[in-house]
C-alpha cells in the first residue's frame, strides 16, 4: 500500500517491539547524551492522547540523594510484597532483581495531570481513566524509541505511589504514573527476564483472540493459522 513503510523500516519497528525488555540488571554507568535524552522525551510527547490533552509531565532524576530515597521506598514495598509469595515462588521472588534505581544514570517519573484540559475533556466524558491510558502510551513511545537508540528502560512498579508523590513534591492532582530507570546496558536479554527465570511465560496469542464475542472461536482459518505460525522474531507477511 502507498502509505506503508518500506520493508526495512517496518522490520525496524517490529524489531523494537519484540526486542524491548524491562531492564533491571544490565545498566551501565555511561551518561546519556542530552540530545539523545531529548529525542526520547520528544518521542514520549508525541504519544496520542484523548482530547489531545497531553496529560503527561516528565521529571528527570539524576540526583543521587533522591534516587537513594526512592530506592528506600522500593525496599519497603518490596519487603511487603515478598510476604505474599510462599514456598518456591517466594524463594524465587527474593532472588529476582526488580529495579535498577541506583545503577541507571537517569530515573524518569512520567506523571499524569488529571486536571489538564479542564473539567470536560473531549473523549473523556464517559471513561475518566482515559487520561491515565493516554499517559501510558507516552511510556510505550519512550520505551520503543529507547530500544531503537540502544537504551534500556525498566519500570519500577513496586513503590508506594503516595509516598513517591510526596518525595517528588507532586501537586495533589498529579499522579505518578510510571517510575522508569533509563540507561545504556551491557546487553538486551534474548527473552523477558521473568520468563527466563521461570516466573511466567508468554501466553499463546491464539488463546487471547476472540471472534465478535468473548471466548468465541475465530472463524477466519487464515488468521488463526497466521497467529499460530508467527513467532514474533520476523516481520509478518
């Protein structure tokens, strides 16, 4: 089609998607050049948003003292979370490295301003969470652009968000949506770290695609075959 990217351009997009990893253990201390960080922020800022409200802000954190405080919040929340898993699963949980807050040269908090655009935002009148969903798209944009640049990203989700908001001095209406660790890495692992560690495996896509209604099988045999045959490693035909 006339509007399609070239084959090599499409392959690059799919490669970024399939090789993106949640990085925890592979960060290098190498500084990120300001121009590169700016490109990543521009990519995030060009995410789609409901009503074009652009609810995101970006807090770039490189101060060791603040990173140490965030790490302290993680340690407390992670200790609490570890109590939820028992037996072999609990032992595995305690062996996992689930953040790179100190090691990553840059931490980035992407926030969602829940008042941006005023009380009535086009497209958000029925589903009020659309601002949060929009801000998540900014995270994904940044993550894929980072992979294309050879930069690793890790999302730290084991945090008390209220305490994080207080630490970063956020206004009450600004929600700390994503706390990210960003930096060059020694390698991008060939598979998601939790899959390699045996925590969980990727679900078969064929079990997740329904036709017209929930849990109705696909009637399109060609699509079903394509879903089964595509391994995510090469560009689909």
